[in-house]
């Protein structure tokens, strides 16, 4: 993560995730991220390798990274 990037976010933020290639990947990442407190929606775009997360209260980017890691993938810095 870049040093100028805020640690938490509210609203919609897009993350780049490496290794997602199929519907299983999409499902696994979505299930892990949606379990993070404060996350409202998760949209995975396999073609671009991005995940857009919408939060209704401050969510720590490290929690999103940990959820993606738990699913078996990694955020691209």
C-alpha cells in the first residue's frame, strides 16, 4: 500500500487482486470480504482483476487484505 493511502475507507473503494480467474475465485473473495464488519457490498470483475468494496462505516484496508488472503489471493500494492 502506498504511504499516502489512508488506512481506512468509507464508501466505495476498488482494489486490484492477483490470481482470480473463475467463478470459484469470485465467490471465495466475495464471501471473505463481505464478512468484514462494515462492508455492505462486494463486486468482483474477473476481467480486470478488481474488487470494488462499499462500506457504510470505516473499514481498515488491512482487514480487506486479510480477507483476500484468507480466500487464497493477494491484493496488488
